[in-house]
């Protein structure tokens, strides 16, 4: 059964360590206070009159259960019947209202990016963008509230978080000049070059329409059929066959605006830019085996990780950066077409210049109201930021509002609290389904003389949005792309060559897995041809794994432009050292051993913004520290590192493990489920520390001189060394292994 219980371990002395009362309260509690976003700016009335308090957003007022009309109720557990054993009466208003509302609780999930998690935060500008952009929220020290939603693309709303997929990274900046949405992904290039193909690629990636399987997977025939027939998709696909397709955490992903945008400064001079999010914690991934195990052990892994980290005070943070290019007539830079969304510009050619910092510091209080109802749109722009003619972006500008009209049930979703601009809104949009504005005035048209001429048009000095006066290219109407979009292989080759050998191994494994799941030999052959056009070694290794011949390349490799660099260091995830905030440390303890130092160790881990989880044979407390996981509920994939503080040999509930991976330890050496934890942490190259009796368990399952093992006498000292190892994310020396 999937585990659902991984709340951060309550810390003694903290409010959340109180066990919940099992008894129903008999006295009503005080009414809930309005939530922070319910105290926000109210839309101004057209005539400038004081707004009426917005009661619609202040849910759950008063102490008593009421009908939706505010009538207090005596009973909500029994329907009104003609006699105790008689039929239910139609006149029962509360019953009908309760059931009717319930029947309509669900809304259509997003057609893509249905599965997601979000958080509130703040963006602070550095002021460094000023030479190229006049947007007010980028000014030095300016703080702007934000809401960021991360997502997978293909799976349904209830699908697992750790599927191999691209991740969405959409941020709503509630700026003083209107809302700016940066609707980004964790991969800097996209599947397709023209938005007209978006329904096709999504139909191909979604489950097969006959049996609706597989869920949240790209390892199936229709996906690879599309990718092998539309070779422009090869580049994006190679990125998510790499480790970025299975991130360790939403907190550890880069984000990319992908398209080129046009910025304008106060003098009206324009530049072309690409947006980048750089995570403070570095870019890290799961191993494929971890991702698969998590799909069963904890399908909510990324959602839980984000919420737990924020709750524990480990607020994730990213720097926003831009690559700046001259706004030239060709819209290209160093031979790379800036309007082609399947191309990126290597940082060696155009460095990413930091312009501000995003910090996520508050979890949503209601998933549906906020995370589900938030509506992003790449067309939500502010003065100083404009779009370009990228044919993918142009189609996106239509699609988002269009889909939201259905998903959010009509044209007034901008009035939902999460979507409401924090800038004053005076929009002359009226009526329609879901209208909540109590608009005053009688003349919602412009110009008018009856509402005092309100609202007025903004003048030059009023920070109005400006459609930049861009010269249009000459041409005829045609359904074609420019010839500069035709090279589909040189940038994938650049990506492949920028990977370390270990990352290349992972890519080969991923293609071998995905294509190995395709039934049609012609699809595998066609995809091998594309791999041959990217790199002969990549193709040869995947072909060998599939037991198929490797074709020769059909493109002239030397003649293609690869953007003047052979490899690009920032594309590889390995090699750096990063903060360990929000990492989860499992601690195996023996409740019958000496645990006098456990509380201090627990506090030391919390003090460095990490999450300790005590693992014991049974629930309850050990030496004043709550048990977070029992041997029955612990899974290695939930932990970034493992500490063995003791070696409980028998557990009260211990039956012989039937899991074949648990192995057969020497009698009395290590409890089988602890042995399995150690084995998996070893195989996934995680740091493991042990002291006291814990050493016996570790020594029974691993080589004594194994990399990334810390054996000592003192728990805090061992933890210190394990933490240092975690700065590199994994003990990379332990690979190659069968992970
Ligand atoms: Fe999209 C949602 C990112 C191309 C049509 N997209 C959506 C989300 C993200 C992206 C992060 C989820 C937003 C959220 O959390 O609510 N999409 C991208 C990126 C693209 C891209 C980075 C290419 C650079 N998208 C794209 C195209 C189309 C769409 C070409 C249509 C032609 N995208 C949609 C959509 C969604 C969406 C159908 C689904 C739900 C929604 O918009 O509100 O309109």
C-alpha cells in the first residue's frame, strides 16, 4: 500500500508535536480569521467609490454550521425521512444542497500539467536589469508577492510525482503594474517549433485512447512514434531522457522561459532575452530506481517535499537571470535562431546575468482554491516585457485563456483570490458566469460622460503597458517555417557531449527502457536513426541494449552549426557542492539501546534546516523524540542519507520479510528491513553513517572501505561528515552500480 504519512517529524517543544485529541470538541472554536490573501487589495469601483467588503472570499465565518444561505443547522448526519425507517423527503433542503454541491465539486483537470504543487513567496529585484528593462518589479530592493506552481506535464491529477517527464515551473508575479506570469519549464527547449502541433504531441504522449494506459509515462508507442517522426522533438526528449526528467525535488530544478522575450528600458531601447531560474540548492535528480520505487512508496513525493521543506523553514530560493542578445533584424545570436524554441544559447556564448531572487516561504492553505484554480498565461505581461514572433509562443498566447474558460467555468476566473491582480483593476469587463464584482456606475464603455469619464486611459507617465513598435518582417502568408529551424540534431549532440560519462550512462539506460517498452519495431528503428544522427556512440549503445543493428548517420555532422561550442559545462549536473537545506535524514535507533544523545542529535539536524526522521521497530517515542517511521513504513527512497544509531535485531511486529530484496543476513546481525534500507541506500549512492551498535549493522551489509560510509563513535560528528558528503548530493564514486 502506498504510504501517505510523511509529515515532517514533530520537534519536541514545537506546537505541531501535540498529539491530536481523539474526542470531538463540545465548544465551538473562535471563527477563523481571514487569510492573508483575503485581506488584499479590493478591486476599485469604476467611480472610485470605496469598495464593498468582499464577503465572498471570506469563507467559513461564524462558529456554527450553516446552509449556504447562513441558516444555522442542528444536524448534518441524518436526512429528513417520513418516519425513522421511511423514505427520504424531497423537501430536505440541507440534504439536497449538500449532495448537489458535492456532485459538482470537481472541475476539469488541466489538459496538460494536471499534477502539481505550489507555494507563495516573494521576489526581490536586484536592480541589475535596469539597463535593459523598465519593469518596476525588477528595481533594486523592490519586493513583489509571487505564487509558483510546479507540475509534471503528462500525468493526470492523481498520477505519481516522480514519473519521467518535463516539469512545469510557472510563477505569477503580483506586481504594482499588473500581473506578470513567467510560465516556464525545467528544460530550456521545447518539443515542437510551432504551436499548431501542440495537440498532436500531447495526444501522442497521453495514454493510448483505447485502454487509457500507460498513465504518466512516455515509454509507449504513440509517444515514440511522434518523436521519431517529428525530429524537432529529439532535442527536448534527450534532455528528459537525462537526469532532469526525474528531479530529486521541485526545489532543485532550474527553470527556463524557453522563448526569447523582448525587453524595453525607459529610453525605449529594446533587447532580446531568455529567462533562467537558478536554484540555490543546485540541480539534482533521483536515480531511475528511486523514481520507480517512489511511484509506489510515495506518489506524492515532490508535493510533500516542497510543503515539508517550507514548513520546516528551509525556504527554497532561485535567482532569476537573463541572457541578453541584441534586438537585430535576423532575431538570431551566434548562428542560433532566437525564435526557434527547440534551441537554447549555451551560457559560454551569453552568460546568465542575475536580476533578482525568488523565495518560496508559505504553503497554500487550500489546495483547490489556490493551486488548482490558479490560471497562468504567458500573455500576462507588464510594461517593459513583450513577446516575440516565436511561433510556439504566438499560439500559447491564444491557448491559455481559452482552456481556462472551460476549466474554471466562465470568463470571470481573474476574480478568484489567487488570480486577482494586486494592482488596482478597473477593466470594464462585465457580467458572465461566476461574476463576483458588484460593479457600480452605469457606463462601462469608453469614452463616456455619465461615469465622469472613468476609467481614464493612462498617459505616457502612468506606467502603461506598451506594445513595442516592432518592424514586421516582409513576406507572404504561408504555412512554413524559416530554413533556420531545420537543423534538429546539432544541439542534441552538444547536450550529449556535455554530459559526464555517468550522465551518459543514465541517458542510454533511459532510452533502452523507453524504447524497450515499444511494441512496434519500426518505431524503435526510426528512433535509432535519430539517435544515430545525434551521436554514433549513443545510438550504438542503445541499439545494443535493444538487440538491434545501429544505423549510420544520415546527416552531415561536420557541416552543421553547433553554436560555436562543442560542449557546455552548465548542462551537466555533477561536480558542484550545494547547501543541504530541507534534506531528509533517516536515523535507525534501537529503543532498548543507549539513546541519551538522540534528542541533541535530532535538534542539531533541525538547527541546520534539515529534517530528521527517527526509524524504530515500533511507533511512539524514543528518548523523548517521536518515531517518524517504523520498520514497516520506512522506505529508503524517502531519505537523502541514513544514520544507524543502533541495531535493533528483533522487532515486536517482526515477521520474516517476504521481500526478496531484503536478502538473508547472517543470523542475528541485522534486522531484514534495516538490511534492505542499508542495501538500497548503498545502491543509490547515499551517504550512510553509523556509530555504536549501528556499526554492526552497516559492517554486515557493506564493504568496510566503501565510499561514502562514515563510521565513528559520536553521532553528531558522524552526522557532520554525512552532511558534508550530502553537499555533493550523492557519493558519486559508488557508481557504476545497477541503480
Ligand atoms: Fe503550456 C499549461 C509551460 C507550450 C498550452 N504550460 C502549462 C503549464 C506550464 C506550461 C508550466 C502549467 C501552468 C500551471 O501550473 O497552471 N507550455 C509551457 C511551456 C511551453 C508550453 C514552457 C513552451 C515553451 N502550452 C504550450 C503550447 C500550448 C500550451 C504550445 C498550446 C498551443 N499549457 C497549455 C494549456 C495549459 C498549459 C493547455 C493547460 C492548463 C492551462 O494552460 O491553464 O493552455
